C-alpha cells in the first residue's frame, strides 16, 4: 500500500472508531498516523489524539487527565480555521467548550453526558 493510501486508511479508521465511541482505538489509529508520517497538519492530528484520550480518561475516572488533554486539544485546533479535513473548526471548538463546562461542573464522573462529545462534522 502506498503512503497516501496508508495515511487515508489510518485517518478514516480513527474517525470510524471515534464515531463508534471507541476512543482508545481512535487514538491508536491517529497516533500511528501522527508518528509514522510527517504531515503538514500534524498538530491537527495531535489534537484529535488528545481529544480522544480526554474521553478515555473521563471513562476511567481521571478528571484531571481529561481536562488537561481537552485543553491541549483545543489549543491545537485553534491553530486551524474554517473547514479542515471536513470538520468545521468553529463547530468543534464550540462543542469542546460544552465539554469543558461539563467537566468543570461534574460532581460525579459517572454522570458525564456522553451525548455532548464533539461529532467531528
């Protein structure tokens, strides 16, 4: 398989896993993409990795790790604008802000509202 096909397969596989709420698996695909290829938008891919791992952390009860990675992902996405890889950055950043508020107001991690996870559209 040539590099372009491999890059696309890794990206799309990560997207598929993310949309299936398999955040660890999504992170693994994007991590391979990020580490195996020097992409022009590697900061964007790193943001996707950090966003996914934030949700792995919240699922494991690690609120500090979840908050930290959510903030790091937001910082990466702020480096981009408009539509990138078919994802609206304005929409994504708005959805991340909703998650941030949810994280800040959580008293019991098991009550996290998984319906507010950014949809990457």
